[in-house]
C-alpha cells in the first residue's frame, strides 16, 4: 500500500453500516470507499472470520431466535464457523452505547460474521488493513498468534491480495511472525496509550529508544512499514519523527471533521475513520487529499 493519502473505513464504515459485515464493506464500496480496516479472529474449527471482539458483543449480536445476547460471549474461538453463522450482527441494540455513537448506521438484519475469505473475494480491488486480534495478556481468548496469522496469510494468498493488504496488530508478535515468514506483506504497528510496551511490543523496550514510540516502531518493523497510533496520542512532533524514520502514519479512529482537518494539515498518510463519507468531504474541501503537507 503506497502512494497518496488514504481514506480508510474503520470496520468497513461503522458510522454507516453494521461493522465488519459483508453488507457493510459492499455498501461502503458503493459509496466510493476503496480502503478498509477490519479485524480477524479464528473459530474453533480454524476459519478466519471478520470480527472485532474476541467474544460476541451483546450490543450488536442476536441469537438464532432473534434474542439479544444477555451479556458478552461466547468466545469466537469457542464456536465453530457453523455455530457462529447462527448469530445476527446486522443491527445495534437499541439504547446501547454503540447505538448512541452511530445514529447514522443503517441496520441490515440477517448480516452474519463473515469469513475473511468471503470479504476479500467480494471486493477484489479493495485495499485492506487486516488487524489480527490476539492479546498477550489473554492467551485463553484467542488462537495463538502464529496460527491466526497463518490462517490470515492463507486467505490473503487465495484472494491474490498480498499487494493490497497491510497486516496490523497491537500484539507485535503478529508482525514479527509475518515479517519472518512473509517479508513481502505490508505491516502496520498499532499503539494505544493504555497498552504498555511489555508485553504488547514483542520485546521492544522504549527505554532502548529514548522513549519514542515511532522509534520503537522503526526498530520493530521493516523499512516502509506504518505506525497506526490512537489519534489522540499523535503529536505533530511525533509525526515528523516518524516520517524522518521512513514510517507511514495512519491514525485511528478519527471521526470529528476538526480532527480530520488538523491531521491532514500535519501530513498524515491516511486516516482510519468510522465515517469515510465525512472524511471524503473534508479532504475534498481541503483540496490537498493527495498532496498533504509534510513537516
Ligand atoms: Mg481494528
């Protein structure tokens, strides 16, 4: 993934469509979105599926009888793909926090947690940032990193998508593994303020890098990799440092137009947003969507 500024739809386009669903990716594509972030987990029987939470989220999941889940769970890793296909994730639970956050989201009753294979096959020209969801503090909740990464790589190859994907994770064991077995695959390094370097950064110690997060990313990753920080933790100085280190910078999840304008003005390489339609309007108005000012 190289070239100009990227508008990247978060979980498809969560502000507009049910997150991480085939219907959502297709709906966003129809609106002109060409790059997407999505999240991947693994079922008990080894199917890579597109879902954010390691356990089913009661704010967006109904069972086969149409009843909202009474609480979080079961874990995707504990279900077979066939069992998972019995759940409907096409609507936000009325009154939930998510429903309040995304009032524009149009429901699509009957939407299922899709296989990664089906999503990649549905949009053969799209670019994908594939977030692999493992947690070094909760090994019980997901498949091991290598197993999950291998399942994702298999689907990337089946879709002939290697040149159109970037693999990312907060758990940098994922990138270390992918870098070792598939150095041709693009990588991004997710960071957030509440995830300490140990155990998330696979042995990279900020003390060895002057406490600089972009320097840690540059130490962990190959040339040309990306840093994907929580946007609130990104400063203009850190962006400059990252660019000087050769990193692309892809902040998430930026939904307020004022924040979009500020980050575009700073020269970020792309923005991950729940509202790619709003970001498209902001970039069009800014008139600099493909030539952001560096520095
Ligand atoms: Mg994600």
